[in-house]
C-alpha cells in the first residue's frame, strides 16, 4: 500500500467516527398507522404550556438510524420559577412546578456544545478557546493534544494539556493532564484520544471543569476534574480511579456551610457505539481538600434512577434534576440515599389498539402470528427492519416490538462464556430489576458497525444480514443458562408497523428497592 493509502487508513483510525459515515446506517420507512388522538395530562397553571398532541406522535423517519429514532437523551436543562425545561432531540419536555405535570412540545434546534473541532485540528491549529462568564468577567479555556495528531502520523500525541486564560490576561495557564505513557500504564487505551471539556462550572471560590476523551479503536484518555482557584490563580487536577475510564457527560455542584458536592453523569463509548452505560450518576463530596473527597454512584440497578446514562444535570437549592435517555428524576439531594427522596418519570411509547386486537408475532421475521393482543392499550418498545438494508428498490419495512404479558419461551443456541471483563451471555445488555431482566432505552447500544442494536434471537441472522430477533427491549425471566444454551421466557412480541400508532408520554416511576438476588450470580458461579 502506498504512502497516501497508509495515511488515509491512519486518518480513519485517528477519527473512528468517520468509519460510521462510510457504513450504511439503518434507514427506515415511515409507518402509516391510524390517527388516534393522543394523551397525557394538560397543565392549567399560569406560565405552563399545554401538551401538543402532534409532538407526541412517534413515526419512523427514513433519514434516521433505528438507534436515533429512540434517542431520548437530553442535551439541555433550563429552569425558572414556574417550569423546568428538558430538551431532547425529539421533544421539549416542560415540567410545571405548580401542577407537578409534564407538557410535551416539539423539539428545539439541537445545539451540541461538547463536540471537538476536528476541522480546526486537521488544519494544524489547536482547538479554539471556549468561554465562561462569571461576575462580568470572561474566562477562556481549552484542552488539546500535543503534538497535534493530524500534523504527522509518524509522531503521535504524547500528552493532553488544559489551558485557561484569566480575565484581562493574554497568556494561558497550562496544566498537563496525562501522558501517553500514563494512559498505556492504566490499561485503558493504547493511544491518546481527542479530549473535550464536557462541562465548566463556577462554584464558590473556584471554577470546575470536566475533561473526557474519545473512546474506541484503542483511543482513550483519563477522565479528569480540574479546579481553578479564583483567589490563587492556580490549576489543580483530580482523577478519581472509580471514574477515570468513563466519559463525563455533565457536571453540576453546590456548596453548603460545611462541604462542596459535585454531581456528574457517566458513560462509555466504543467504535460504532457512542452511548454505553457506565456508572450512572456520580456524587463527589468533600470538605477542605477537594482531592480527598468521598465518591458514590447511583445506577439503574441500585437506585431509583430510571435510566442508565445521565446526560444532563441541573442543580437548585434543594433539588437535583437528572435527565437520562430513559426518563427524568427530581431528587431532594440532601436525602439522596433515601428512595422516597426521588421523584422520577419514565419515558414510554404507548399505542391504542382496535377492539379486534392486533396479531402478535413471536419474532421479528416470523411468517405467521402466534397470538392476538386485545388489550385497550399497549407499550411500544422498539422498531426493527424486516428487509435487508441498502438494496436498491427494496421498500423499507418493519415491525414494532410491544409488551405482551403472556410472553413466549425461546431457546438460543448460545450460552455464557468468560472474557476479560467478566461473563458474557445473550442477555448482557439487560439488567436485573428484582423479578425480571429489563432493558431501558439507553441500554440499547447503537452498534452502528454491526447492523444495528442486537437482541436475543433463536434463528440468528438471515443471509441478507437481518437478525430474526425474538426480544430486543422486552422483559424476560431466565429459565436456563449453560455454556451452550440460553433459555428465557420473554414478555414481548412483534406487530406490523401499520397496525398501530405509537405516541410518546411520561409515566411516574414505580421502582422499588431490589430485594431478590440476581439469578445470574449463582448460575455463573456454578458454571465457572
């Protein structure tokens, strides 16, 4: 291979998301279900808007991948005396404080502010400074690699640097965050990924910053918290070992008479999957030395949190708002360890069913239905293609997965095996909920390089690359698990997309503490 070809391959490796643009993502046709009028509670209080039924309608869009259709991750939270507004790519969700009810409105323009400026890097420039305004003064900050990874593929970057320019100054204060050697010694990655300041927070007599790196194809970084002391004009870093391998999504904090509390969201990323559950909501508390604090995590498995990946946080005097891809929580943070201090709402898709019911198929590609669902309403869990992707002239067709309580039993010719991160089995992306295994919207990994999200399937993939999925987001109970086979009873089925008209809503959470042991623990102990 010539020099140009070698450099192109290294360039693609340097920016792994370019691979995704070269892979055909799941393109979906629009569904044409009936036009039933939709639901939830309207707000009648002053300054609280009404739900827009059109904003609730859920249709499969031809220009989005399947994972994007179900991406309910928040990208902003704003609050005033009357309302709290949560922005997602799909909706504006407005909480009325007076009525304690939600209104669902069309989305605002998506304006992400945490993406690295790759075009600037490719031209040989360091990233531009971002700004933070405090008391009428402007602080400038940025994070970058040295040397620039795009200037010479023969000289990979050796360290990550944070810079801050105080108000009225022209020279930056620099802080080395970590080196390539430190990254490799940690076992987290082999090459320095492009870093990003994912949050900037003025708090007390300091500014706090969170820095995370791209992850995938061997690229990574050591997630770092940075404190700029306003009184001494100095920078310090802290890299808690429990969070160092994650990506920090957002950062909020508050000071009391005796301590400072930082809250932050976590996730992982990988090649083809930008949203992978990590350690949920982190809470870091300290008194005098900010690097000697206590760190606690609240996850979808051990707390009332109703999603796996917190993407946006908002702190008020007594409340902490946490938005995930599966719902929103309002927490009385002083009592955060108590379950009744959390008020949470699930994101859900529902549909009204005709009196005659709808045929239910036990798998995505099953040729004939196995049952008829005759309930008044049903929960809609996912949508998947039933035809191969990328074939000219093929119409885009699909089925919805819906909750179906009688359920089905499936035997999967794949069992459990041990690997470097523990035990893998077909239900790996589901979590134990006390009586069943369940899967939130934000636990479904995008898997853009692997033909979309993966479910549990008895038949596997067709020759054209379509997985005949039995269950993708439905709940299930584990019946048998060996090294060769998995048998589950799953409580969902598939219906033709044209048969239903899903709509988006928020439902108060009914989570309770888990008191029963995860059966997987005993089974895997016996297997290995």
